[in-house]
C-alpha cells in the first residue's frame, strides 16, 4: 500500500521534474547510512529503493556529490528508483553531514573506491553496479573508473552515465592560461552558501550583488573574501597554482586513465556547456582505445532545464539495454543537434566523416575571406579597468544560449571581421581553431576569439568562442615565440560546434582581449595572478601580413 509520504514525494518530483514521466514503482528512502572510509571517516548516504511487486533485476546505482541528498537536487536519483533501480546517493567528504574537510576533487578517488567496495558487500546490493551523475557527480565517477578497471575490476563500476562533466577540473579552472573567474568564484560562493544552509539556499536563486562586486576585485586571490567574507582554502589554492603541471592539479586529474575504462559509457552534453571541449576529448580517447561510448550533443548549457527529459530517457534506455537485455533505442552511437538548422542528426562518430579544415583569413578592412592575405594591421586598445565584458557564453548560469552581439561589437576594444553574404549554406562540424598573429604593448595579454552567425537583419548571434593567455606565469612553457617584429602566432581552440550558416548569412569573427567576468581580466603585468593588483593599458595589434597571416580554420562539412 502506498503511504502518504510516498504520495507526497512522488507529487513533489512530478512537479519539479516537469516533462519527466516517473516510473511505475513506489520508493522508500533510508536516510543517513554511514559509509566507512579507509581512514576512519564516515560519509553519509541515502538509500533509495523501489518497492512493489515484480521489481526488475537492475543494477544498483551509486551517485556521489557535494550538493546535498534531499529535495529537488536529488530528483534524478529518485527518478531512477521509480524505474526500479536501487540508488545509493552519497554526500562527499565534508558536505551535508559527511565527516572530514571538503577539498574539491582531492579525496574523491580514495573515497569513491571505498564506497564502491562497501556497496558490493551490502545485503541490498542487487548484483550489478553502475555510476551516474552530472558535473561534479560525473567527476567522482572518472576519479575511480579507470584505476579500478585496472587494479580492482571485480569491484569497478559496470557502466557509467556521464552528464556535462570531465575528469580534470584544473583544465577548466585555468582555461588555456585564463582563470575561469565566474565559474570558479561563483561556485565557491555557492558552496559557501550551501555550507551555511537555511535561507542561504533560497538566496542562491537570487541576484548576488556581493558576488558581482567581487568579480572586479584585484588581486585575484582576494575574490573569495570579497564574495563570502572569508578566505576559502580551495579558492586560495586555485588562484595560487597557475601551472597545470603543479602537483596540486596533477594529483586530481584523471584524464590519463580515461582510455582504461572498458565499461559501457553514456555521455550527455550540450553545445553551451562549460565542460564541452574536454568531454568530447574524453569521448575521442575512448574511441581511439577501441571502445564504443554513446554520445548525445544537444542545444543545452550546463543547467538547462530542457536537458532533464532527454537525459532521463537516454539514461533509462542505456542502463536497461546494458543490464536487462532491452533492445537498442539508438540507430547510431552519436546523436547531435545542429544549431542554425535546428535539426537532430544520428551520426556514426563525432566529428562526422567529411569534415575538413577550411581556411578563412581576417583582412585589414574588416573582412573575412578564403582569398590570399591582404596585408596591414588592425589595432585596438585594451584597458583592464574597463575590461571587455563577457556577452553570453558557457557558464553555470541557467541561460547560456546564443545572444546577439551587435551592441557588444560596437565597443572600441575589439576587432570585428565579417565574410560576404554566403551564396549557399555552409555547415561546420568539429572544433574551429584560430591562428592570430598578435602583438601587444603589455607583457601579458589574452586573445579571445568568437564566431558569430550574422543574419540578414543585422543580428550577430554567438556560435562558439575560446581564449588563450600569453605571457603569464602558467603559460611560459607553451607561449609561441615572437618573430622579428614582435608578433606571435597565437593558436586559439574554440568550443566545438555543429552549425549551419544559411545562405544569405555571413560568418562573423571577433577578436578581443577578454570576456570579464567569465574569465578574470588580464592585468597585463605578467605577475603571478595571485598577487597582481596593478593594471596596464595595452595597445593590441593583429597582423594580416604574410603567408601565415591571421586566419581561422573552420571544420567545414561536405555533404
């Protein structure tokens, strides 16, 4: 008999997970199970189980994360249990009642291994084990998957569901040398509020003037105190360690073990997700190792509500095909949404076959052409005290869909280049790479490149973008060498894209020196970011001379 609590829980989940059809089973929740770690620390977990007649033989699913185990945040765990899965949802060390100190990423491998081994010994374990989760809950899967596959395969996960995530959070924190300020400081502020609980949780959905002011603080290491009123130990570590080769970052990177994962993998991400380039790298590494991961690429950002239904549907299908012998619901391993065309495509791989680099040169008259270089220099001035603002782009914010750049492109601190109107549609599928011959009067600078789709009515809509920092403490080993005139060829990898430029539209390219506060502004001094407080106005120059003049290579799809 269904209890009142079960009916109320189902009603809440139906309300908060709109569009997701909940499964047929009632659920029961056992709160605050104590899971022992190897060092004696105990982590708390909730066990969510289906109840009723004819419960199917499905795997136990483990979810590990730092965001709490109750309410809407745990809706995806309960949705799995409604489908017949037994789910253990655990709070990471130092969060939501779990003992110990929370230091992001550092303890997830040892704690994850201990948890999976413990789960397999429990009387409620169903005989098979899978892991699931989005963002940080995906990182906790990567932290253990490859190592356990090699060293302890009998206890390893037998399937992974990885949603908008990656195995190396250092790479996104210092994105090609630029500090991802809005994500890093915004996430730190969020975790600080979660730790306080109560009304602070409600405040997370509201504008945060204190955080907005903190984005403008220099040096970078003072941002946490400005946002929260105290130093946060991990944020101090993040801003102190600019070198991704530092042990601080290498100890928490699990990118090298991705190819060791032989268990079935389902990946779900979006074109506007903060982890997109790295998640597609993980997909490629699995394919190169001879594995067959499933991949969905949708028109979503990191927290897009529209992702909930397809994610749930794909996850259930994948797990039931893997463990219950259900027939396949997918004609091909990859399903990708093409922006501009607003169409879904079933593909054998990503990027699709037939995609090849096509060179477009930036010209001194503001054009974009496949013809030979025109010569000359385009220049603009960058002032860190009036930093070039971020307009849209991937973030932890709910709205990351393409925006109109017209007003932004009128600013004097960026250069804009546009092709002639296209005679026929042009499709790109892959990762664009810009090669900008760049010179600055400042010792350190950023090169930010964005592609836009320029409509006949004048709208200049974001397609994708990317950044690279030069002359900084963390980039010295990879900075290109300047030529005799002081120009460096700066290679900027943009976010991957699958986009159709319609006939009559133009391709737009922006080159600037920042996108604040998405990325921390570059003060220009080449000092360590942890300490740099003084700023330097810089004259930035883009060269259009020579056979290797500034250009962008678009992955054009020939159908």
